[in-house]
C-alpha cells in the first residue's frame, strides 16, 4: 500500500484549488501594489509609471490566468530590478528588512512559482485553447 502522507486525500484541493487561490491572491496583491503608485494621478517619474503599469497589467493577467507564465516572467524581472537597484543599491544594504525590499523578494519568489507551474485551473487561456500557449 502506498503511503499518501498527511495530505494525500486532499490531492485534488492541493493541486488545483489551493494553487488557483495562490495565483488569484498574488495577482490581486500585485494589482494593489501597482495601483498604489498611481495614488494621486500619473507618477512624475517615468520609471514609476512603467513599474505601475507592469504591476497592474501583470496582476490582471495573473488573476485571469491569461499568459500566466509570460506575465510572471516580466513581473519577476521587474521585482528583481526593484530589489537590486531601488532597494539594495539605493539604500546601501542588501538586507531586505533594512532596505524595505521584502515585498519585492516575496513577489519575485511567488512569480518564480507561477513561471514553474503555469496557470493551473480556472484560467482564461485554458478555456480558449485547452492548454497554455506560453
């Protein structure tokens, strides 16, 4: 008899619904993260405008499950840039607790998970083509 482990009987939930919830929450949080950059209108700094657009559009694509891997790759690269340039170099320390970069690192790791596993269930892209295009 194969040992299923503690969560063996919850396989359907852990492989499908929990991952969908993960994708949904990360996407919604990224939309909020980006929309905060537009708090009082269009940001004056063009890099903040680009970052905000990537975050809002990327988060929306993640929520919808549309080109999930592509959106996650672009978003991961943006978070890597944000951590290295804005937080680590800009604040003079690599410690994320001291430079304020913990959100960038957490988003980066979440996007790497999304790049690895793709859209999962309830993805708009799958409803159109029965599989992921990217």
